[in-house]
């Protein structure tokens, strides 16, 4: 990493005077709000993965979450935070993937219409997932500007409430509940690894983890082919990401100022991962842990499979002298089984 | 079903005077013996699967078990029941699949050698699993007689202790602990479905379930292409199974007298499933529940996906008037990702 790692003596988040993010209280409220509607996902362990990594790993399985990813946490929190009046005209969002399905699902629970703006080139399987939850798919050209414009147009025409995929405190507070549950189950983790794209999950993870375990180290995992978070952390300024064709289709969005501000303060580092490493880790998790994870999830395992990968995290030695305990957030499992990247033999 | 279903007024198993099977006490002892070494696997639920079946389903995920299947329960119980003297010369068994890997794994925990007799045509992936746990693979001709003879020869030459895949009370007691955990977690199930091949898992399931919830209904799921359990129940006499090429490669073995005796007394019915239904259910579980299950596991979901499938089980109405609660044992997740039965598109 080319930038300094977070000092272990950082203050608890609620003590930070410049806080412009969900408070611990808001995260706890989000958890209470969504808990009756979502799964408390299991935390799995694997002797094989421990042996391969040299650490003791705890896998928070958000691939087993409702709608197939952690996105239902933020979407449910945002949509159930709205008043009846707010949702009367429906919900609108833009997403090429899991957030769209999550919003469609949570809107249906709320009895609200949901318009999901998706690029024309989004995979059929993602479109079908939105429609299976009763969402209305609005197709647009596959550019970020077309997506924003189309969502704004629908909002203007219908009066629907906009729910951004990550640049929203209610979304971040919802995503923060995954790490909250993980640390409730395994309180003495030394580090947590989570994928980073727009930063909703990772910034929420930072907020919960820093509050519950102040000295924990926190890492984002990012495709080398979509490395805006890495560059932003390195330069100290938010870097753009025009587009990316990484196989990790959930990790093609850029950070927002809101999420970057949290990451800049809390994150220990961003780990870049190659396409080949993402696919190899995915196959390993399917074969050995018997769980279906998408490339955007398997990315978190990849740095731990490298020779010297664990050492490169520079975790402090544990007082009890045992191998480090690392939480790994497996974010989702929505893949097209007809187009798997596994070769024959 | 062509034979009468078990009356709900059956006595608790320990009261049966003709009992020739593990007692409840032995099952509890098996559980205490293996619990420190195995996973307590999670019980997953899915709104989607509930909607498709009309029931409320509780999936006991033995695909997430150590060694990739429930087989580690019986193997661990059998091998840790042996004395140091018994295991000094090692363990020998015959298996083309999950039992072989489980014995290799449990023997390694015990510090014992393990010879696994496998047919020459066993898939490479199964052979590699045995070897990964340190087992010694002994290949033989792909017939049941050659497998038995080879195992007997190794036993004679080495003095290794024979651990049969299912015709063994210690194995049945171990496999019984999966249903025991399931009913500890979800006590008010109306029925349990489990796959049936040699009958170790299903007979163990019957023993635990009948003891913990006397009026529960219990079903075996069997490939139509390997229907010896169905025919045995129908005729009241143990029927042979010479060979089968069902895709459910874990379900190609015949019942043993020991397991048949238990099933005959406790089972409500055997549900036959086609090859196409097995593959369709497998794909559905992977896609929707994000778990890797092998065909021998997905078979239990198939009868519930049929039109009228739930009604055909003839479960009694619940006193609380809600939809029936059904436990589904997903037995394993060992599949070759290079040879998946999913077509393109």
C-alpha cells in the first residue's frame, strides 16, 4: 500500500467531531428496523481455508441473504425509513445488479412500486431477478450519465422517491449491519476484509467495526481493473472511474464523496486483485466451501491465498499468541449458471 | 405409495422390544463424541422455496459439513469408537464417494492409516478428495463383489479395521445426529425428507426423529433409476440393486438388512424422482439458495416442486392452521465443477 495505514489509536466514531455519516445509534436503529425482514446470515468456517491462508477465517455469508446479497440490508432500511406519503408514488433507483433486485424486493414488502433503471447491456439474469420481485425495469444506454438522467426523468414524471445505491446515509447504515452481526458473533476479530465498489458496504463495515472493536484493521478488496478506491486512497483525492469490464460485475461503480470520507479516515488499506485471482478464488470457494459466491464476493479471499498474503496485511500479533482471526464478508451469490468461468478438466 | 403409511401412534423407539438398532442413548453419545470435530451445520430457509412448495421448509445444510457431506458424522463416530489397539493397523472401507473421503478425514484426525477401496471408474474428483485427506486409494473392478473382495483382502493383509459405509450401528448412530440437530433447532417439524441409498442417513434420521417427535412423518427420496428402497418397502422384502447410472452418484447402493428393518417400521413413504427432476432441483438450489449441492442432495427438493407435491405427502393439518413445516436434509455438496449438467442459456 502506498499510503499510511490507520493508526490503532483512532477514536471511536461517535467521538469524531467532523462526523458526516450514520452514527452508531442510527446503525443500531437500522438493525432493529430490518432484522424482522432479513436473514441473520450464518458465519461459516473452513479448516481448508484456514490452512491455505494461515489465518483463522470467519465468512459472513451475505450470499445467503435475501435477494442474494447484502444489498437488501440498505434497501430495506432506506425504504422502511420513508413515510407512507413518501412511498405512495413508488421508489426509483438505478443499478445494473444486486441493488436493483434488493430495492424491488424491499419495495414489494412495503407495498410500493419500484422502477429500476438498468443499462441495456445488463445480464438477463439480473433483469429477471428484478422482475421476479415485481420491479419495473427501465432500460437505458449503458453509460453512467444515461442512467442518472433516466432515473431523474422517472422521478420527475412519477414523483417516486430516489434511493441511491450507496451515496445515502440510510443505505450505509443498513450495510453496516452485516459487520455488526459478524462482530456480535465473533467479537475478537483482528481484521475484516470486504469488497469495495461504491463503498456502501465497506464504509458501513468501517463504521460498525471501528465502534465495536476500535483497534481492528479494515481492508477493502478491489479489482485491479476498477482501481479508483485504491487510487483515491493513495492520492487522498476522490478519483473517477469511467467504466470497467472486470468480471466482478458488482464492483464497477466509483466511490462517492460520502463513502470516500469514511474510508479515508478508517481504512487500513485497499488490496488490488487480478481477474485470474478472482476466478480462482471463486472456484475454490464453490468447490471447498460449497457456497455459490459471485466474483464480486470471491475477491475478498484472493489476497489471503497469495504467498505471503497474510503477512502483507501486517496485523499486530495477538496477545494469546494464536493465528490472526479475520472476518471475510462474502457479499453476494447472484451468478448466471449458464455462463460460468470454469474451464473443463 | 403402494404400502401403508406409518401410523402416528407408533411407540418411541427405545420402547420397541425388537430393537436391533442404535438406541437413543447411543445416538446421544455419538453426538457428544463427534460434536467437537464436526460443524453444527446451519438450517437455512428461503421464501422462494416456501412459495414454490407451499410448505415452510428448513434446509439442514450437510453440504456445508466437513468433508463436504454428512458422511463425516458416521465415520467420525465409528473411528473414534474404536480403541487405540483397534486402529493401530489402520482402517479400511469401500466407497466410490463421500464415505471414502469422510473415513480418510476422520482416520487422519485419529492418526490412523486409511485404505479406501474405490472402483476404477470413480470420478477423479472423488479420488482426489480421498488423497487430499491422506487416504490410500486402492482401485478395483467396478462391481460390488470386487469392492467387497478387495476390502476383505486388505483387511486380511494389514489387520485394518473395516468400517462399512452404512451396515453398521455406529455409522447409523452418527448419521442420526443430523436430524437430531435439525429437530433441536426446529422442534415442531411435521415431516422430514432425506435421500435414501444404503439407508444409513435415512434410518438414522428415522431413529432421531421418531424419538424426538413421535408423530412426525418421514420420507425417503430415491432416484427412479435406483429404486430398490421403493420396491423393498412396497413388497416388504429387501430387493437387490445390481447397478445404476443415476446422476445421483451417491445413491447407487442398495439397502442393507439392518437399515431396511428400521425403514420398514418407521418410514412414511419413498418418493421416486426422475433424473430431469434431480437436475432441475439442483439448478434451482444453486441459483436461488446460493449453495452447492450434489444431485444426491437436490433430490429431496424435487418432490416438493411438483404440482400437488405437498398434498401427495398427506401431512395432517397443523393445530395452529399454518402451512406444514418440513425439514429437508441436504446431504452433500461434492460435485465436479468442470462437468456440470447445466445447459447454456
